[in-house]
C-alpha cells in the first residue's frame, strides 16, 4: 500500500504514514462492527440453548439490538463516585479498550494481509495482551469500593495463573514452527500431518496444547466458567460495579474484542490461520480471509456454548486448574516436544520457519533454475543459502 501512495506523488514518509493509518482503520472499524454483531450472536446462542428467542424486536431478526444498546449507554450520564480517584477511574476502561485493539496489529488475515508483520509477533501478542488486566486492576482500586477491589485482586491472580501455562504452550508452538512471526507459524502448518492437513492441532503432540490454550483463553478473557472477576452472586458486578454510561460500554467492547482476539489466536496458532483445513488445491480458491473468519466464528461459538452450559468454578477450583493441572501439563509437553524435535531435526533439517524457496542458484559458474516447491515447508534451509542467491 505504501507503493500505491508513492505512485500518487507522496514522499516515502508520508506514503508510509498514510498506508499505516489506512491499515489500522481497515482493521479497527470492521472490528468494532464485528464486536457489536458478535454480542448479538452471543445472546442468540445463549437463548437457543435455553430454548428462548433472544433479541428479536429491534431491526430485522433483532440485528440492531446491539446498536440500540450502544445508543442507550451513550446517552446516559457518566456517574463518578465521590470517593473515587477520578483520573484513574476514567483511565481504566480506556486502557482495557485500547489494549484490546493494539494486539490486532500483528494478526495475519492472509498472506501479507497484516498491519505489522514483525518477526517477534508472538512476543508482542503475549506482552500486549497481558496489559489488559491493568485496566481491571486500576478500575477496582480507583472505585474505592470493596467489591471492585476484591475483583481486581482476583483478576491479578487469575492472569498470573493462566499466563504461565499460555507461555509454555506458545513455547511448544515456537519450537515446532521455528519462528515468532505469526505468518511464518501459519505457513509452517501447511501440509503438517501426512501432507494432507493444515494445522498443528491435528498433531497428536500439539493437540493437548491446543486444548490447554483454548481453556486458558477463556480464563484470560474472564469468560464463563472463569468469570470470577464479576461473579454477580459474590461481587455484585465486580470491577464494573461503580461504572455507567460509555465507561461501562468500553469495558464490554474491550472484553468482546479480547474474546475475538483469542479466537483468532486459536485459529492462527493451531488450526492453520488463513489456510483451508485440508491441503487440497481446489480449497485454496477460497480467499484466506474467509477461512480465518470461519475459524474465528467456530471458536466464538465454543466460547458461547461453554458460557451457556458450564457452571462457574469456585475460586479454589480456578487456581487448582491453572497451577496443579495446566502448568505441569504444559511444562511436561514442552519437554516431550523438544525431545521429539531433537531426535528428528537436529543435524537433518531446519525448522519450517527457517526454510525459503530458491528460484535459481549459481554453482561452478553455472546458473541453475529450481522448480518452485509445492509447499513452503519443502524449501531450503536459510543457513545453507549463499549470498547473492535469488529467492
């Protein structure tokens, strides 16, 4: 896109800036619309599982219900408790909403369709997504009320408990893919199982990690049955108790943007991202962005399904699952996967993320042309390529 604006006569700095802003808007604006519609889908799924109709009055089939709710909270008065820290009280929902958006910068929707295709994309995701809990902690402390404060303490403990397990899961993915770049991780899943299936989740060694990551994603986003931070039977509404109007709405928008992000990460890290489930040529005629949207929707349905059917955990059960089950399980699989990769890869080949495809190379003064491989994982190791080779 930068080249497009340069062709219009803009200098490189202006073209790059404008291209970046356009890329951000292309992701942020549809994401806001998706959040509004996904709330509607969430309520419809809950209603169907409880044999109810759900939203069906505002607009055709109730499709405009989320927009009506948004207009309602926008017109309400923002009430700040007299004893609250006003600056931090208003800053907390802004942090939650902003952090939920910035992580999407590195999520690839197709080959080259990403705002920032950085080499450490996975580290960026881990670091930025961890910041979201600060919004909850600040909201709980700034409200100067006991229930929001208890909620903030729960959020801090819950984030630490499941962030550790998620870290070990990501180590397993990085070891197998050989890269922190999310696009390289997706390409490393092409034809992963018998050259037929696209996705680490089809691998028997990585499937348990996919399950751990899915459940930990629910805990990280405080979704049921891990919504102990806003348990209405114990904490009224948790950290949101003192909030109203748009400040309350920003928490909701941030929560659902985070849920969609975790659905996208599940699809990207374990289920092939924008690749079709089966490595079959006709399926590649379907645009990659459609495949990843279908996978995101499938995972969101699982999130809604679990929320509608699984009762809330007790707090001791939440901690036990994170520390006594997921932590040793994920750490054990890190050892198993690293040992398997040592046995099968060391001295024989490089990781998929380190492979590149050559179009031609020169040897003995003669230029040789190389046929393009059918899959990226069939390319040559980057360390074996001499300088001057054409990629």
